[in-house]
C-alpha cells in the first residue's frame, strides 16, 4: 500500500502541493482528478522521485520513499508512464520495452514479459521493429504503458494516458488499464478525463490548487453534484 | 598528384586524430548539451603524460598510464566542475568549462615551467619511417586512420548493442524518462567523459608522435579543429564528427600541399561558416530539440 501523508512540494517558489494525504490500497485503481495545474502530475513525479518534496511522507509498504534515488524506487516496484508518453523516438518498439526492464537481470523472465506486453498490445508486436517516433499517438501510449510494465511494477502510475487521443483509442487504453489491474497491478491514475477515470476507479481524489478537496469511491464522485459541475460538465 | 600524395596521407592521418578528439565533444554535447571547452586541454595533458611516462618507464607501462591518467582527469573534471551545476543554467556550466580549461593550462605551466616538453621518439615502432608509393612518412600516419576507424566501429557497437549504450542513447534524448527507467544519469554522464577522454588520449599519443614538443597551449588548435569538425558533422552525431574530422584534416593538408600553408587554419573556419550557412545543423545533425 502506498500512503501519502501531509505532502508539501514547492516548485521554484510556487506551492504545488499544500499538504495532501491519500492512500492507494493494494490491488485497487485509484484516480486523481483535477484541473490543469492542480498538482496531479506533481504528485506522481514526487512519488517517482523526480521531484523533491519539502515535507511530509510517502510510505510504500511501510518504507519511506522520500529521499530515495529514482532507481531504488523503480526497483521497489513503482513504475510510471509519464505525461505525453515520452517514448524514446529513435529506438525501436522492442528497444523501448527492453529499456523498461533496464534494472532487471533475469533475461529469461524479461523475454516472457515482452511476450506478455505483446499479448496485451498486439499492435506493438506487429510493429516491434519500427522506430517509436513513427507510431501513432495511441500506439505510443500503449508503448509507454508496456514499457512501464517491463519493470514488473506492483504499482503502476499513469499520467494522463488519454491526452490527445481519439475517443475510441481512449476506451482501448482504459480497458487495458483495467486488464492490467485485474492481473494484480495496483494503478494510480491521473486524468483530466474525469468521466472515464471515475468509471474505472475504486477510489478517487479531487485535487484543487495543491489541496485534496474531495474523496470517495469512483461511483460516489461520479454522481456528486460539485464534481459533475466542475469536472464532468453539468449535463455530462 | 604525385606531389600531393604525401599531403593526402597526412590529411587522412590528421583527420583521424581530429576524429578521436571530436567524438569527445560530440558525445558530451549529445548528453549534456555542453561544449566541454576543457577537452582540448585534456588532450594536451595526455601528451604531457606521454612525454613524461615514456622517458621514465617501459612502453608497456607508459601507454596504459597515459590512458588511465587521461580518463581519470576527464572523469574528475566532470565530477568536480560540471556535476554540481547539473540544474544550473547551461551558461554557468559553460563558464565552468572555460575555467577548467585555464586551470589545466595553469597547472601544466606550473609543472612544466612553461617550457615546451620535447617529444623524442616516445613510442618507437610507430615513429619509424616508412615509404609508401614513393612518399616517405612515419608509420603513425598509416596506422592512425585504421586505428581511428576501428575505435569508432567499437564505439558505435557499444552504443547500439550494449546496455550502457542503450542508457546513453536514452539519456541523450530525455533525461527524465531515462531516470524513470532506473538509469543512473550520473553514471551515464561519467561514462561519456570516460569514453571521450580515452579516445582523446589515443588521439593525443598519435598526434604528438608527429610533433617536436608538447606545450601547455598545444591542446588549443587541435581541440578547436576537432570542435569545428564536430559542429561541421552535426554536433551530437558520432558519424558526423568522424566524417567532419576527416574532411577537415584532408582539406587542411591539401591547402598546405597547394602552397597556402599560411591560410590552412583560416580555411577550416571558412569551411565551417559556409556549411553552417547552407545547413545549420551540420552534415548529419538532427533538428535541435530542447529538452524539457
């Protein structure tokens, strides 16, 4: 279980997170919704170690993550598919997957996991020799997710996986997220597409200018008046 | 043509030496977007170490010592002068690089007393005279291009087929995402300095074998030429740096062969200006994309 307590993060003088607390129980899908600049990405980036926190605590199965180097956090079972996908454009699809397993030494198992990712995303297998930069946006998102899976994470963090994708592709991605979760990976999902995110989430938090203002199950927030007004469009 | 042949031989050889230096510039730029102004001085230090070590110990110890000392110097420069500035603006790192360049020259002045250190037959076999198609030259002239090509192929293999090479390519594209894969950025950066310094050390031994002495400013011109070669070829690109270096080495020697020795340096820079006007990213350069 991932437990964040009273986390403060400041970016160049701006308070990005003002003491948030949240929990991600094992095996669940937890989503963080909110407007642009609310601090959603900052939360994920702090968990992954890319951003230093000012104060607070992030404990992962009882172990404090703050202050740990990024590679140790990856080894402890946390992987991230970053905002904007960020696949390595000059590397092939296969190389992108292999680099996801960078810290692993179990060659035979890595090979198995590549096949596992291919089974989740058959499109990636068809294009395994292609340079990642030549893939469509949806395929790049699949690759970013597949790449993150290659470290065999217990917790998978996804930052805006639906960004800029056509509605049908978004549905594909979300059904894969569910599938990954069914196979035992805990998911922490950051989304602007609150509607989609709340539908698959067991637990959800609303983030506004660095504070958590609401929380509940995905179903609860989906029918919450304030949430509907602010994030789903009144008639949505 | 017959008169020009020795110059062509020299050109290919000098080009190879420039290439070995230019790779150091281009590798570091590829990852840090930094022009490592101290690189030419690292090259000069390798020459000094060669002079001292070959006169005081057997050759089979002296050559490894030059390589190890140069690599250690490159590694240390990165750790001391660049690493603490990782999140600083690029300009600060550049100033730091210029500072390191002068510091090395000053230290070299202190050690040598400012007297150019004579190079006398440091590595015997390669400074033997040989005759090829009627042109007399040192064996090093013939060895250099082959050794350069061999090292370049080895380097390209390393970058394309090994784990550390994959990490280098990833880091060159996107620091943050590379870190998310668990790649230790600092190790990767150190590795580029180690490789760059190693190649500069090899280049230095080949280069100074052909020269009468090593002075504290001896790194300046070859360093600058190699840098021009790297920009010419498209900075950040290894094949670009190599091709650029051979072109510059050849052109320079052809100009000398035609009797315009005085203008050979100026020509190098004129060539650079022309290429950059026509193709600002250099021969093999990619479009410049700033890292987020």
